[in-house]
C-alpha cells in the first residue's frame, strides 16, 4: 500500500471488473476513511457518515464499468470529491425536508448551516486527504523506529508537548527528543514524497 490515496491507474482499471474483489477491497481501504472522515467533519453522525460513504461507493461501483480514468481531465481524487460532495448535498437536502426529531438540535442546526459547495468544503476535503495521507505514511514508517524514538516524535509533533516534558516522560535528554523528532519527520516527509511520486 505504498501509493495509498494516490490512485494507480492500474487499480482504477481493475475496478471495471466487478469480480475483482481484491481491487475493490484495496480501493475501499484507501478511500473509505477519506470519505467517512470528510462526512464526519461536515457534522454527520457515525451512522450517517457510514451511510454516505456506502452511497458514494455504490455510485462508484455503478459507474466503474463505464468510466475510464483520464488524468488530463483532472485527478481521480477530484472526481471522487465531486461525487462525495453531490451525495452530501443530497443527504443534507433530504435531512432538511424531514421533520426535526427531538434529538440533538445543535447537530441539526450545524447540518442545516452546512454549505453543499464552495471553497470551504473543498478545503475540508483536502485537509481530510492530508490527514489520511499522514496516517498511511505514519503506519508505513512507524515500525522502522525504536518505540522511544517514535514516542518522542509523536508526543512532540502530534500531541504538542514540549521537548522538555517528553524528555522527562521518556527518560531522554532534550537533545535526544529533538533528534528523534527530526529523524522521524525526515522519514515521514520522504515517505509522503515517495507515495506522491508513485
């Protein structure tokens, strides 16, 4: 899964075969979290985000035999964003037409205020993509570091703790924490670049 989220044309071609379960499984693993996370960011509850994700993949499955990937027309991720955005807009429109339940009105108000298009929505899609790309890169490289090196990186770069606090927590010098963070960041950057190149 070295080129995760940066779809290979060969994988897209394999999706045209409805019997190629391995291709669909890999595809859902790569993009399921992206679509689901985007839906959750937009205020959907867990079950609704899962339903929306399923609707997006059903639409993709229905079109898989008919479409051909053409990078000249844009990125696959952009096309997937378009499908997801349309499904989200339809979901929100259905929600607005249904009577409000007696449940959490704050969630309902957030969904009602949610735009179905615009730069904010596209920015949220790209942010979710970057988060998923980071997650996959981190999964790919984490085993290549000693646990304390990885923890020093994670606690400072992700959890936002100071180097001094992490050094005390892990029994390292502050300098060792900085070195660990730097080494992991360099490897993560290399992994992301490699994923993007593929």
